[in-house]
C-alpha cells in the first residue's frame, strides 16, 4: 500500500461548483499535510498546509484532515476555470526526511 | 528572486548519449531534490541532498548520478540515456526537514526530456 493514495480523476465540474479532492494516508507519523497545485506544463506549487486534525481555510480553499479515517481533503468553493489544474496531496515520509506525494487529481472547471 | 531555476527546458537525446540537468535555487535552502514525473506515476524521487556535501538515493536512482556543487546548485546526470528515461524532470528545494517547514518544497519549471 502506498503511503499516500489519491484518485487521479479527471474530475470535471461547472464553474461555481464546490469541488472536493481527497487523499488517504497509511502512516500516522508526522501529522503535517500539504496540497500542491500544478498547472499544465509547470512545476507544482505549494497551495496550503495543515497540521493534524481540523480545518484550515484560505480564501476559497479549505484543507481538512480526519485523523480517525486517515483522510485528507481539499475543498474549493465557487470554483473558477483558473482552478483547472492537477492537485497533489503530500505528507512527510515515515522516515521523516522525504516528502511523499499522491499521484495527483486532474481537475477541469468548465465556464 | 527567481526561486528554483532549471536548464535546459527541453532536450532530445539519442539512446546512449549523456547529459547534465542543472538546477539552482536562491532561497538559501539546505535541501534539494530531483524528481521525475510520468503519467499515472506521480512524482518519484530520484536523488536528494539533505545539505551541502551530502547526497542520497531516492526511489528510482538507477541510471542517474547527482552532484551538490554548492548550497545553491544541484545537478542530475544521465550517463547513458535510455528511452525509459523519457520524462519530465523537476528540481525542488526546501528548508531542512524534519522541521515542518522543511517538508514544503519549492519546484522549478521542469525539463522535458525525450530519449529516442
């Protein structure tokens, strides 16, 4: 089992929809979670980070962690065509040094 | 402040040729990384350098070598390119793990490599 698993999609939604992107993780060490956004033909960029359980909000984006089910989510409110990108979840590797990335979910927001 | 820069942006090699991918960062980060990204495979770590003077293998090191030239620069070398090395290569840097901020990586724009 991979340390971080993510549905690759693609996910297609109309403009203005609420988007839910999800990952599961297998190892509970290092409760620090990150979401990266990658536009086509660009490098990933850090979008948000969050610790342990609970929610963290940044504008239209909310990151949520459910420790009991080992589930992390990214919600996008009022989605825009400019949100069309691949979203990768990430957390520290069990060994504590490297970062493990999910495979990424490709999102299309249609105008 | 350019962040992480990579050269070249594109490269086509014939099987057996060698090349070096260059990476530099201006954020005074201690740690640097090389990844390859293939469709459906996500980001796979090739090599990393925890600090200047050290390098370690990642998940897929075979066929590659690296050099941490100084704190700013980290190069990736393909000694004898193979078609299986056709991929997009990303360099990244971070502060030093295991502090929380040390896991936040900053990526370059990537090098698209085709080996024929």
